[in-house]
């Protein structure tokens, strides 16, 4: 009898410790970070494109609805150090508004994971990024891209992601985000807070639909020309690959770009098609 009771106790403990998996399908949602991380000794390669405005003054049939214009391109690598810790490095074309030739280094750590019995109701991760531009310095002293010091070329992003799988087919996430730029225009701010939210619906075993929005928090009397980032996406999962097609008003990829530098307005047709393809290997 004692052995049987002990066995039931062990089974209950295992169930309590069982972690919820695949809250989101990839380490990124659309732009923001999910709570997913690569497993130890996994390597991921990503290539992503974001095209020009589909409609509006710069879109339409003359530009093949934006396909003629590449707003940004990302090539990147991610590495799993442990099952909960990963690092990444990317090169971004940059949107030219104002930065080009960007390098991005990132680290992400998941320190809480949701369990099936809700003893831990959410998964939580932190991602930190640093950006550097190696574009030529502007000759205009008044330009934000006149880099008097090397530190003017550096920008930083921090994002806390709190996610919960509400149902096998529905996951949600909250993403408080902070971006800091060492040099900005006189009418801008160095530090910018944003609150992101996202939801994913799993339509089938391999297809999911995603919505993501970031609301920037700042004094309404400044940054009047900047907009909040909104994205919609469909993801398609295959063995080893994740293929994502998205529509968003953000021209760039990293927190620096989609939080601090989005100027396009959905209501004026200033959204664009983008896609990303990732391939994961074990090493």
C-alpha cells in the first residue's frame, strides 16, 4: 500500500512539474520576442525581408505593391547556450530613416515556464539587444547621423515578455519594452517606453494566425510624426523550418526600428508585406 501511494505521489509531482510547450511557434512573434528559446546546442539561421508600402503614395501597381522596394533585410544567427538561454547576431540593411548598415547583438533568458497544472501560470523571458551602425557619418553637424563619438552609433533595447497559453489553440503575450538611443533629434527623446501585446491562434497543426501591437508611451507634444507598430501574420511550420508572412506598418525589425522609428500609417495604405524563413539545426 505504501509503495502504491508513493507511486501516485510521484506521478502527481511529475504532472505538476510538466511544462507547457510551444506557447508560440518561434523565438519571435512578429517583431517582438516570444518566451520561446532554442534548446541547448541548437543553431538557427534566419533570413527576413520587408518590402515597401503596398498602397499609398509610394505603393500601388507601379511598384508591384511594394515588391520593388526593399525597406529592410535581415540575416541572422541564434545559438542555444542552455535550454533557457540563447544569444543572437544579425545584420540589418536598415531603413535609412535615419540609420543604415545596422548590427544587432542579443541575449534572451527564459526564467519562468508555465506548467500544465498552473502552479506556474505564465512563462516569462527577458531579451536585451544592442545595435550599432557603421554607416558613414553625415557631414551635417545638425544631423542625427553625424557621429561625433563612437557612442553616438550605439542604441539599446530591452523587452520583458509575459506569455500564457490559454488553450491548446490560443496564446497571448504582454511585452513591456524600453529603447534607448545615445543620440537623437532635438525634438525626440533618448529613452522610449512601449507596451506590446500579441495573440496567436493555431488554426491547424502547421498553420497559425498572429496579431501584434505596440503602444508607445511618451509626451503627446513630441514625436508627432511617429506611429505605433501594428502587425498581422500567418505562420507555416514544417520540419525544421518556420515560414512567416506578415503585414505591418513597421519598416524595420529590431526594437530600435519598430518601436522608436515607425512613421507609417495603416489608414493611409502605408503597410507592407514581409516574410521570414528560419531553419533550426542541432550542433
